[in-house]
C-alpha cells in the first residue's frame, strides 16, 4: 500500500485530523522524508522520526519514546498515550496543533 492508498482508506470522520497532522509535520519540516516504512506514513528527519496510524477507533502518533510525550501528558492528562505514542480518539477535545511540540521533540532529540 502506498501513501495515497493509506490516506484513501481512512474514514472521513477521522481523515481531517490525520491530514492536519501531516500538514503540521510538513509545516515544521518542509524537506522531511516521508515513507511507508512501518506500513504507515512515517516521517524522518535524520535520526528523528514520527509515524501516523489509523487504528480502528483512533489515530496514533508514534514517537518511539515516552520522553517526547511528557509535556503533552501534563497538559492533557485525559488523552490516552502509550509508551511512545499518543492515541487521538474521535471524542478527544484538544487542538491537534498542540502535538507540534511532541513532533519537534521526536524529530530533534535523541531518545534514551
């Protein structure tokens, strides 16, 4: 599956948020490398990376390290997170642009 096919398979009610995340990533890093490395849209900047996935009931933003999420989790403790990901559920109420700091951290900082 290529990038466009992946986007085409995202449900309409979730696609807007997914595209907004892609636009944030591209806005922060206009020359970023985009691929389907992990069978999902993956964006790399040197050693840093983030990936987006459309799950059954939410969108995941993967960063590979919990430390990238620390500030976001303090500000939005009710948003579900994993060891290195944010799971954006359809009912979550926060501005997606708040994830820019998570993306910057994942792209520019080495993880432990």
